[in-house]
C-alpha cells in the first residue's frame, strides 16, 4: 500500500501535533488508536477505535496537509473504587496522517459513534488538463 | 554402591516432586493471570478471535467490570452471570466495509471472556451499560452473604400429651 500515493501517510514523529490541540498534561499516557482505511470511488474512509472518547473530548484537525486525531478519555470510574485487575489504563489517543493532494480538505467529515471515529476524506476533483497556447513572436 | 537399593525410590520421588512443582507453577500462572494466560499459552480453541482488555474494580457495594468494545452494538453483547463467573460474549460486526480495504488494524471477530468475581454477588443486581465504546457491567455485592444465619429446626416429632 506504500506505493499508493492517495493514501494518508504517517509522519515520522506521531506526537508533533499542532499547538491548537487541547492542553495535554504530561503524565497522561498517549496511545495510537488502531485504524482501518477503505478506499472507494468517492474517496477514503478512515475508522479509528477510540473507546471512552466523547464528542467533547475529540479533536479532529486538518492543518496544511496534516490530519490529526486527538481523543481525550474521561474516566467514569468512581473515585472510591479500588482496582482488582487492570489490563488497560486510561490514556488519550493521538495519531496523525499526512494527506495527499488528492483529498479535498474542505469537504472532510468526521463522526463519532460507539467509540469509533469515522473520517470521510473525499477525493478532490482533478482539474482538467489545460492546453496553453504558445505564441510565436 | 552402598545405597544402590534406595536409588530407584528416590529417583521416583524426585520426579514426582518435579512434576508436582511444574503443575503448581502452571496452576499458579493460570490462577494469577486467568484468561490472559490461557490466551497467551494458546490453549484456547478458535471460538474467539480477539481479547479486549478488561478492568475489574470494586466499590463499597458493587464490582465494576469495564471492557473496551469500540464499534460493538450494545444489543449484540451477551452478558451472563453464573455463580460468581461473569461471561461476556460479543460478535464484531463485519458489515461495515465499503470500498476496498487499504489498511486493517482494528480487531474483529468474536470474543468471549469469563471473569471470576472476587466477592459474592447478587445475581438480581446486575446492570450492563455501553457508553462511548466501553461496556460497564455493574454487579451488586450480595448483602451480608458471609454472615447469613441458618436457623436450625428440630425435626423431632412433637410429643402429644
């Protein structure tokens, strides 16, 4: 899939998101959410598992050609509860992608349902090749 | 050469002892790590494809079991309580594919986990709620289960007269 230039690629450092992201406290752990990408004629659909993330805690940002997903997990555990067995910690989700020129940045849509974020990346209309007349002087 | 006659017996004892130690070790792993150990040792059959992480917490009056199940419809989740064993089963919908798959990282398939509850619970006080992709099962603790008094009746026939 690396040969396909229309797919979003991930930058080398995942945690270099824009400054306008919500303030992150340094002690909170960050995890990269698992994603699926489907491609159809209309464009790409990206789905990310973000369990525990609410719409308020979710930030989807496109800056220049970089798409950043940041999800803050709000713990709903009563403070008096004691842990008996723990397999996952409350951590925030962060992942970013470099979008190709083929994505229409203005028409990107995102929706969150049941802990799954779906981002629709529509394909930009390719401009028709324009013939440039050459004047002979 | 003098203790040759004792050799077979001590050999047998030591191998039995070794076997017992080995079994104890396995039992301990299974006891302390439960389902995860069975999964990591690959002892389970093909009935589940993935193992979502769970957290078990205890409050004053209940046990809370949280399972990360993003994208799983709440009505597809099956939660059963048998004694103090809580079993959660769910299929993962595979019908959300549209177009050509380019990258797949999200887990799919069906899963099943059985969680032993550490305290005695009340089977009538079980609630399951799915919120933002996290399933929380709340099981109320049995009220005074450990100090229930059993009245002793006398079954001797009453003497009339």
